[in-house]
């Protein structure tokens, strides 16, 4: 076996975004592109020689090829051992679980999350640290710095490893262990939830559920958990075979992209419960019979009912939500007398709060919910959490949410995305908003008066690190909010995200349609940001 040092030159665009380095597959296929980034990860990590890493991905196109390359590079860089998910498959939360369980140095996850896959789709590389969570800013910036001055990478010339057979192999002096992707994750779920109560619910004949894995990574997990361990009828999991191009779909669990599931849950003879997860298994969408639960409400409902679930019955240390997520959970936290943290967008900001035991549950409006059981958001965990609550209370999804609104009031919430707009125009739009903070204050638009306008900045309460320019907030005197952000995960042009929220304490108005309830705020957002003028668009491409 031959250890080669290959000369290379830096790529300028290897700065990790909200969630790792995400580019199109053809970008990653450029000679040395993947290798440069992987070598930059290894170069930025002190003391990695002899250590153990976890490696796997969401099964998208290029997953297996990249795994073989990374294994050979790991061997050449003196890594001691790599644990690889069978078939190269590991969901993002399962990777986090395995890093923690085996106390490894870190892990590499190959995924572009909910972005489409295939030869012309997207691919991505994320590095997770020893707590199982996404690398924090100081680590990702160190990787980026390395990527700007890389001159060579190391790789072993060796035959490919058989990724499909569980067992231990040697690659040079490095050990490669192919592990079952599902078993450690299922064990963790067993320790948190009353699976027997859920099993009884799913086999009672009175409750029907459908899980849509969107041909992405959760298929094998969902089949083994729902149809295996929980005895739900065969066919409970639909689109359960992971495919390299996700069957041509967009593996994002929302009302737009999970349309097959939405049609089922809103159709005739609809099941009682529907759920979906994304490309790499960290997102979730929860549906009831003819009912959609917004992710912000989901976090609030889980928090309010956590005492019913074995893994959380002793109380929550606190909760955390990303800044654009609605304040529904804040009200629950206030009632429970626990702290509620507001962080920038991206799961990496929850890591310190979870490690320091300041927060137990976390959530984002972008269909992400999770807890201190791992350091990633976790789609199947959220689905099991809901099922556990439904099993214990005997209530329907809609009853639970409506009763929640009765107790706490309703935070109407929606996100409007303007995808693939011109990058320069989007930046100008944001700069223009920034230049108006002072004049905006005190301005009145019909019923609404602006109380503050600012750029969200976050000081981490654990390590004091500061993250600036994390979204422009316009707050109104009645507590309503509009937030503007540019996406950090897209690969084409820019995506402008507009987040809208209003609070309605009056139960008689809780039945109103969300877009209608937010109608005035939607118009104010368009006017204040001059969306049409800057982007040439008057309507969003995706509404969630
Ligand atoms: C998006 C979501 C964010 C989430 C991230 C990774 O990032 O908005 O909440 O953490 O994907 O799943 P964005 O594209 O907005 O930067
Ligand atoms: Zn994801």
C-alpha cells in the first residue's frame, strides 16, 4: 500500500455555511475539491492522530464514492479507527448518537440535508465534534483558514472497502468498522420513550399513522422502529427506500415538498397521524387528521407535555429556540418557570447550552426539534415524542394543539422564502434595511407600530463568543415580528427568508387561516424591504 502526498491548490469557496460545506455534486467532483476540504478538516484538528471518527451519509449520489476517498485519506493522515454506517448510511442524529456512545473524537457526515440529490443535485460535508454536535464557528473558521492555504493532501492507494458487510477491516494501519446504522439509535430511543404505550396505540386498530421517509435516510430506521419494534402494519412507512436522487423529489418535510403525505392527511379517510423527515433525518413535519402543526408550535407543545414522557419526566433544565422561531415556547417556559434562550439560526448554537445543561429541548421554525439526547435535531425522535404524548393523553393532534392555544394563546407564524434571487440584489436589500433602523422606529402601518428594528447579535452565555448580523428584526409594539435573513445553506443565488409572527390571545380568533391572520404583516414586510424593487419578485416561491 502506497501513501501518496498529492500537490493541490486552494479553492476560494470552501467556507462552511449554516450547516457545513454544501455545493453541487459537479462542484464536489472537481479534481481535488473534496480532498482539499477533508484535508483541511484534518489539518485544523489538533491531536487527531490515532483517534476514532464516525463516518456516514444520507445515501445521496456521491455518498459511497466520497466515503471511500475519505477512508483512504483518514488512513493516510494517521487516524486510528473509523466507524462507518453499513452501506455508508447514517442519519445526522444517529451519527451524533454514535459519536457520543463510543466517545469518538468526532465525525464526518455527508449530506446536503433537504436539498435535492442526484448527479446534478447537491452534496455536502459536515464535521461534528466530540459532543456529537456540529462544529462551532471557531472550528469551521479554522477549517476555512486551512482550505485557503492548502498545498497538498495525503491519501492511501488501496482497494475500496466493502461498505455493505458489518465487520472490522484494515486500511493500512487504520481500522475500519462497518456498524449497523440503526441499532445504537433504536437503543437510545428505547431509553427515552414509552415504546410499549406507543406500540399499543399503533396496534389498537383505532389509530392509523403514516410516515413518509421521502426516499431518504430515515427509511431503514423508520421501518425497523415503526413496522418492526412497534408492530405498526406493513406499509406504515412510505417511500422508505433511500435513493441516490430521492426519487427525483426534494427531501424536505414541509407542506410543499411532502405533498404525497399532505394529500393523504388532508384527504378522505385520512389517518390520525402523519410525519415526514428530510434527506439526512434531522428535520420533522407533524400532521394530524386534516391538521398541520407548525414547527414552532410543535416545540411549545412538546415542552408543555414533556412531563408525560419517561426521558423527560423529571423536568426540563430550560429550552432554546432560534431567533426567527415563534415565541410560542417562551410562554410555556414562563409558565414552567424555566429559562428560554434565543439563539441564531443553526443547530450549532444549541451545543453549548445543551452541554452546560442550560437547555433540555431545542427547536427551530425550519422543522427542527431535538433535545439533549444527542447534539443534533432529530426527526424520528420528534415523531416518537408526539406519539408518546398521543398515547398517554388519548387526544388527537388537533385537540392537543387547540387546547394548547386556549391555554397560552396562539402565535400565528409563517415563513416566506424567495429562492434563487440575485445574490447582489439580496445583499443590497439587506443593506438597505440596515440603513433604515433609526427612521423605522416609531413608524405606524395601520394597526401596527414599529417598536424596534435591529440586527440580531448573540453572545453565547457559556463561552462568551459573539455572533453578529444574524438576521434583521422588526418588532412591533403588540409583540408581532418580522425577521429578514439570507439563507446560509442554498447553493444557487441567494434565498431571502421572511419570517412573520403575530400573537392572538383571543380563542375565538384561533380558527383563522394563518396567511390571512398575517396578511397585514406580509404587506408591511414587502413594503419596508422593497422586495419587488430589489428582487423583481412580488410573491415568495415557498411558504411554510
Ligand atoms: C436552514 C434553516 C436553519 C437550519 C439549517 C440546517 O438554514 O433555516 O434553521 O438550521 O437550514 O438544517 P438557512 O438556509 O436558513 O441558513
Ligand atoms: Zn437535514
